C-alpha cells in the first residue's frame, strides 16, 4: 500500500541527524521544521512534491518555511489567462507557476511567507494549522486583531486578508500550505492579479478577490524573520520538539534525490499552461489601418493549452483569403502562445509577395492575435 | 418473458446482484453487472460487459465537501492499478484519484465539466467518473465488497 517505500527508507536529510533525539520520539507529536535557502518558486514547489512523495509522515510531521522572489502562483485547476495579467508578468519578468494544490491565485514576493504543513492524510487539519499561526501572531502582538474564517483565510481587522490557504490530499500524505503577507508590494500584487481578458469562457476554478494588507503596515517591527521565528516557535511547542530550523537547499540532489527533475517538470509549458482546463475565447478587436477601422472577430477553443479550433472573421479581401486560411490552419494545433505564434506567422509571411502594404496589414492582424495569448 | 437473467433484473429495475447472492456464484454471463467493489482509498468500481465504471464512495464525497472541479484523464489513457488518474477539487483541496484496476480509459463523464456537484449529489449513479477496460479481472477480487467496505469505514472513523 505504501508508495515508493524504498525511497522513504533511504530519505536522509543530513542535518536531521544532528537534531537531538527529541525529534525522533515515536509519538504522534513528533515534528520537523525545514526552511528553504532558495527563493525560486519552482524549486520550492518541488520540495513540497518531494516531501509529499517520499517522506514518512506517520511518526513525524513537517513544517516547511519558504519565500519566493516575485512570482504568481495559480491553483491546480486554474486558467492563467483568466487569473492574471500575463503581459505584465512577462514585462516585469515575474515568474508564473502552477501548484499541485487547489485554490486560487496568489502573488508572492520576498515580503510574503509561505508555510506548508505536512501530515498523513488522516491527520490533515487545516483549521488547526491556521489556529497555530494565529496563536503565534497573538503571542507576538496580543493586540493584533487576526482571526480565521470558515474559508480558511486569515483576516486582519476583520476586513483585510493576510493569508490564503490551499491543500493537496494524496494517497497516504497530505499538505496544507498558506501565505502570510508581511511586507509584500501591494501595488504589484493588485496589478498582476487583475486580468484584462475579455470573452473567455471556462470552467476552471475561479479566484475570489480580496482586499489585502501587510502585517508590517499594522506594526513595522513585524518583519518576515520575526514572523517566521514566532511560527516555528509555536510549531515546536505544539509538537514538543526543539525550536530548531533545519535549512534545506532545494538544489541538493544528495539530500533530495530526484528533486531537480521535479523542479524542471514544474517549469514546463505543458504543466504551467498545458494543464489549463479547456476554454473558449470569443472576442473581437479593432484594427485601425490608414483611414478605416475594422472589426475582427475571433473564436478559439483551447485545450491542453493548444488551439483546437480557430475562427477569424475578417472583412472580406482585407487580406488574401488563402493567406487567412493558412493562418487559421497553422494556428490550429499550435500552442496558445505568443512566441510560437511569432514563429508561425514569420514563416507564413515568407510565402507572401513582397508587398509592403500586405505585410503591414499582416503584421497588424498577427500582433493583435498574439495579444490574445 | 424471454431473455437472460440480467435483462429480467434490469426490466424489474433491480441494480446490482448483492441481494441475490454474490456475483462469483452466478454463472458467467457478460451482461451481468458485478456488485460494486471498493478500494481503501474510497473509489468504487462496478463491471458490466467487461467495462468498469469508477466513482467515489458516499463516505468520500461527504469527506471532500462540495466538488468544484473534476480533472479526468483522456480517453485511451492506460492505467495500472493504483495509478493516479485525476483529481477532484473541493474547498481549495485537490484530492487525487487512484485507479482501482489496470485497464484503459474508454469514457469519461462529460456531465461533470459543467456540473461537478454531481459527484456529491449522485456518487454511485450520475456522478460516475470514468469507464475503463478490465485488463486483469483477478484484480477485482482484491477489492472490498460493500459489507467489507462498510466495516472498513467504521474502523477508520474510530
């Protein structure tokens, strides 16, 4: 019944061996606190996968602490086109990641703390974990008005969301992870989490927008370090272990064999974009050319991130019909991706007569098509 | 009335054979529907005409809460027993689904795309997840029948 038991047996986290025997007591309250030395969202998500797949959580639960450099993280069954401003992400070099747990879209930067609570499936208790976090916050600052909602959010002053939650339930193990806003750039957060997309129809799980606030706005002495420490302290107390944080390097194959493959998989186009539930784009755009403005209607079905069906409705003869149908034919089956489309349209353009006017029109149409992706 | 026994049962609106003796005691006829069998991960499978229909149990759907999304495999996907074949999302938790048997996916329940709540409302009927071939019928014997599953649930609830 136990998956990959041989790997579980040979799990070695060399720094664990230095943890005093208290960490190895065979009580259910055993625990381990790990903190990542990396700020790369893919590496950190890979550590979660690794722990979930390989660690035996029966005797010892794990708390994983991590922070990421700017990244948008969407839930397992979400649509990135619907959830965030992809063009802005690409412009600002903000990474896009899809996690394996459910829930909605969040923005991470170094001012946000991520906490992952690993347990057996049976002992998976989100509410208890969040109450632990609230307890830690109140121990730091008793006046802080923080509480857990029944949606598993943590609210500050009854109105501002400071933490969101998601979970994954596997065969024998489960994890619950949540964010905690300490000093995140709220301006970037709100602009990247706003999608300008119109005309998208999908049954992907939607996010529920919320007003957010940073804990540091409430009290400037609440830095990430202070908060991480307080949460680790409370976890250690509740699990009757030493308040010792074990640092872990997510790139270290000797400690986490197979980790780099996991990180690679999380970065593939197939995972990030290709796992988007099937959706339909039904929209139009205006092209201003010389003295006229034309309306172009586009209808596309996208499945596994690829264009399954494509219809472009252009005014007659604005472009040679043969060229238009070639465009539609080439787009069909291709990734719903601006880079792939650039390659495709450049290739097609070479088959055209060297007519400046034609090329301008073609470029206008194709630029607009790419903006949809 | 002519026709075989299972046609008679169906005509009388009787599903499943557990009330009339175990499936294995009945003569082997392709049109028999086998009694529902359960895995310890709360999936069920019921085989008819060599095609298994897979879903999750009432215990599982209650524990999950309202299902908001069903992630199911493509038709033609080959699964081994215990393979992860998809996930159900409910209350921000993605819960993995494991194949009860080895076989190939022949059909997926399209109704779940627009109505994932069917898994909660009708987990044994309209909320079925996938249909698959049964590559190795002996694997079916390794699963729990309904009585054994009921006992199993009681034991884990304690």
